[in-house]
C-alpha cells in the first residue's frame, strides 16, 4: 500500500492536470491559452477544450538567404507582431528553409547554431550583411551579433504567444531562396537541392524545437510541390512518389512531437489534392504500366490520422473572370470536398463522364474521408483593386468557416532574386514596415474579412485586472 501522503500528492497532481493548472511541456492544456494540443475531428480542428478553432492568418517569409524572418532591419519584432495582432490575425505561417537546420547539424561544431551576424553576412555578403546587422540590432536591442539564429525564431514565437497568435512552421524550400519555380532545384523530392534525408531530419528537428512553444500547434511537410525542369530520370514527379515521401515526412514529425498538426500539400504548386481526397488508386492516376500494384494514400492508415490537415493555395495570375459558383466547384474538386460541404452551385447535378456539362457546370466528386482543409496562400498586389478570385475566396471561406493565411505580411526582403532590399508589392506593409501599404484596402477589405471569420476560438482572453489593494482587513 502506498503511503497516504504519496497517494494524496498523486491525486492532487491528477486533479491539477485535469484543470490545466499544470502545463505539460509543449502544450498548454485545456486550462490556458492556446488550449493545445490541437487535434482533428472529421473536418474540424479542435483545441484541448473540444472547441472548433479557425485560423485567420498571414504568411511571414523567412526562407530567404539569411533564413531570418524578414523586416527586422526596419522594425522591431515586437512591433511587427503587435501590428498583426491588433489587425485581428491569430495565425502566422512562417516559412523556413531546410538548410537552416543543416547549418546547425553539419557546421564546424555539430549541434551549434550560427549567429545573427553570421546569418546576415553569409546571406547578404560581408558589406551588406554588416550594414543590415547594425540596423537589426538598433531596432531589436535585446539581441546581439552573437545571438543564435534559432533564439531569434524562439523570441518571435514567444512574442506571438504573448499577443494571441499561433505560429505555424512551413518548410518552404531546402536551399534558401525566393520560391518558387520548376527550375530552382527545390521543386520535388530528390531535386537538385531537395535531399530527402536532410528534409526529414529538418522536419524532425523543427518538430522538437516546437515542444518549447505551446503556440506552435502545427507545421507543414512542404510548400508547393511541382514538376522539375528540365525533367530528369532521378526525380519521379508523381502521386505515387508524393505518397511515399509524405508518409515519411509525417512520420518524422509525429515521432518527434506527436502533439503537432501536420499540414499536407498537394501537387501542381499545391493547387490540387484531388486524387488524395477521393482515395483513388495513385498508380492509375499516374498512368503506371499494366500490372503495377495499386497504391492508395489513406490518412486513417497512419498513427497521425487525428493530426492531418490538408492545405491548398489559390492565385490569379491571368485575370480570372469565371463565375464564383464555378470557381467554388473547382475548389471543391481540388480538395475542399474533404470538408464534407454541400457541392457548390457550380457543380453539375451529378458526376458525369465529362469534365464540364453542357451548362458549364463542373462534374463534382465527394471525398472519401472528412478532413480539415486550410487555404494557406492567396493574395495579390496591395495597390490593385481586389481581384475577382479573391472576392470569391473570401465568400467561400467565410461561408464554410475555412481557415486561411494570406500572402503576405511583409514590406520588403533583405534580398530577393539578387536584388537587395527588394520591395514587395504583394505585402501588407509599406517598404519600411512602418504602416499598411494600402490603408484603404486593408481596413475596408482585409480587416472586414478578418472580422467576418469571428469567432475563431483562438482569441486569447484578456488578463484580468488585479484586485484592488485594501488598506485594512476586517
């Protein structure tokens, strides 16, 4: 028999855990924001209290040559995070490069991170890096030239936590650079810079890093997988190859940190997951030769089946004028059917053998499994009128309470495509990160869009005011 005091202590710990009064490392539990870990239940993401949560976010690039979040030479990290929080964003998709982890694991002292000074000078060149370093330190005096790079990422994660924002880790590229093209060496598993072993190692390391940050509830496998050009026999761009590598990557994350949601992107620059949501035989989709064994990707076959979230992107580079009903039907077929929503009005009355019926409506097909789906990239030049596609996307996501992250919370880049201090016209911020690039559009469209998504159940409760001090106690 256990001593009475030991039993009492054990029961007290169990009781405190049930209330969330004791925080398990890496999660906040049901008693404290952000109520992690998050999990999936059919087509919904649930927090530790069982509430359905909806992300409303923006992308903050950090996968460029310095492998640091952009903008720190113009603004403090605190100011950037506070501005995003005040606008109503509850989620930031941070892009990063696998090489950031490689430089820790394969450096002169394996396991030792590089410094802020080294990251800037190596990424920008000695002269430019030295100049930008001085600017970063002026705006962020809490850091020094010797601050490890991942310490900066941790500080930003903590700032976002304090301001009610979830941090999402997006493996954007392997070799740091502007993304994306078919010829950049980062396109698909086995491409010139896309070493699969380093990729899975990077996922594992970042998943472990997330354990110290309860507001990191999710991370991606890879951004915008796409064909490799010129095509090479060494890289098989196919759904079959996608399935085996996605499984390996998800296993790496889940083994390292089984609290994390894992977002799974598709092919063709993440425009489609059509054969995945329908659980088709991928060997047939890939047009493999007769007699090839069937290949199926079924989320329920894996240990992380309650952590899987699908993600898709949608952009207009051609001036799309297609009616929103048809756009919604195509979104449905490309993967949003996994939400279990009613087929959009742009769908034909029933699946047909043709892609489009005589009325112009699309043949739509239901998903085999209900799974959450997020729209993790869409956007446009901030100085242009709102695109028709983005109006359709807003209406679609609001109607179905679909989580999203727009591109991008940025004003300029340290460097991009060999241009120093590159101005980002698609960015929400002005070049110097001091204000919204288009105040009228931001308040009249983006902020209204954010507000239309409420409530999200990601809102951070305001801290209660301390009780007044009493001069005497009766």
